C-alpha cells in the first residue's frame, strides 16, 4: 500500500501529534511504501515569519527522526521540494465548488479562533488534496480532525475524473488509529493553539510539570474513581503496556489512590518513550547535513512520482508546457 501523511511545521509538536499520527506513521514504515512530509506551505496560513518557519520546518524533521522514522524505510521530505503540488492544487480549484470548501469545519474553527480568513486558509483543503492525490496514495493515516479533509479529497478526485472523463486520480482512504482525539491538560483536544499541549521535546522537568497540571475532578482520595472520564487515564492507556493499564484501572475502581500518584505514573511512561527520543534528537541537531541529506534524497524520489502523475493530469485537462530546462539542471533542496 502507498501510505502518505503530512504534519504542519506551525509550532512545537505534542503528544497529540505523536499518539494521533506520528506513532502510526512510524509503525507503517515497515510493511508499506511510505511518504511523510512537512507541510510547510500549509504552515504559511498561520506562520508568517521566515526565520521561524525555517526553524519549525527543520524541527519537524528532527522530531520524526528522533521518534524512530527510518529514512531507509520511509520517505521524509519537505512539501516545498515538490512544487508540483501547488500546480495540482490550482487545477483542483477549478473543478471544486465553493460549497464544498465552505463546509470545512476546520476552516470555520480556525476563523473562530481568530486566524485570518485568507484565501490560503480557505483553500487549505485543495492543497491537502493535491498532496495526497499527487502520489496516488491509498491510505492517509491522520487524527480524527483531518477526516473531513480526506473525504473532500475523495470528492475532488471524483470531480477531476468526471470533468475530464478519465480515471487519473485515485481516491484515498483515511486511516484512523485508537488515539483518535488525544486530550490536552484541560481535557479539550490537545492542540498547538489551545495552550493545553504536552510538548514532545520540552525538558523532562517541564514535561513533568505539565503532566502534574492535568485537570482532574474532585473525587476524594479514598473514593473509587472513573477511569473512563479521567484525562490522566486517557493518556496513560495510550502509552502504557496493557497489563499496566489494567492494573491502574483496578486501582481507580478500588479507591484509595489520589490523582497525584496517577500523574506520576503517567510522567514515568511518558519519559520512557520520550527520554530515548530526546537523546537521539540531541545527536541529530549536531548533524544538520545528515538531516538535509535525508530530506533531499526522499524529495527526489517523491518528486519523480509527482512529476509522472502530473504528466497524466496535464494531459487529461489539456495543459501544455514546453518543459524549458533550467540552465544549471535540476535543483532539489
Ligand atoms: P497538525 O499539527 O495539525 O499538522 O496535525 C498533525 C497530525 O496530528 C494530524 O494527523 C492530526 O490529526 C494529528 N493530531 C493533532 N492533534 C491531535 C490530537 N489532539 N489528537 C489526535 N490527533 C491529533
Ligand atoms: N492538514 C494536516 C494537519 O493539519 C496536515 C496535512 C497537510 C496533511 N497535507 C496533508 C495530512 C496530506 C495528511 C495528508 O494535520
């Protein structure tokens, strides 16, 4: 199967990104043909500071590699190294009705949060559809918040194929995992922009402090507690081994344990996952040319696929290009 997903470089990555998306990406790299990219064109809808965007783009690459993405198995690249996606986004915009985009809940949520309703923000799903369709992706592993965008992508593939009378674009499927919506410290969906995130690569002390601040109810220590409604337990069950999860569940139901102790246990399992990743990340930061090499090598492979699909797209819709060669040959990266 061809698997594709993207993560925006729009802020520090958090446990929601890892448990909702990246962990699944890393698991899929073994048996499948994986394309994972840093959606830096998408980030421009919210980050409009060149120095910051450059740094955040590199940070996503470092985070992925530190968490276990193996560049020999999966392709990890920058969206901006595949300029054809912006061309396909334009072509898709000509076959997509305004009504479809107007129904996007993510657009409405972002505007409600005060993000400027630019044309780019409104057209965000077109670029996302182009990202997916340009590699003829089968599966798109994402968190639940992105499912509507994948459904819109399916619609856009259909509009294109119907309009031009050819099955050029392949309809992808969303692939969800158990961690569909990871709660933040306040119990709402964990998000870069809600101020409720537990970041992946803060210092151990900061991470622990953040975990200790998770909102819980006021059930007294001696009383039984409901694991199903507890934010601490929700995170613990996504990170701990099944036997550890059942042990904690029993302690909740029995009573006699305070939330402070559950938080300390959560901090320990978080550190088990993030501690080794933090060390790998520190080593990678010192080797920028390795990281650059990973991104460029993958972009070259991804771009070859994108260019082939774009030939079919242009042919189907009658767009002619002269293929004027660059004076100094191809430049990727
Ligand atoms: P973003 O940071 O918006 O680019 O999201 C990157 C990936 O992380 C997407 O697949 C999201 O669905 C996923 N994601 C972000 N926040 C959460 C969350 N709180 N729970 C589950 N998945 C999430
Ligand atoms: N919109 C996605 C998010 O915010 C990021 C993204 C951009 C993406 N292009 C994509 C995800 C293509 C999957 C496939 O999480």
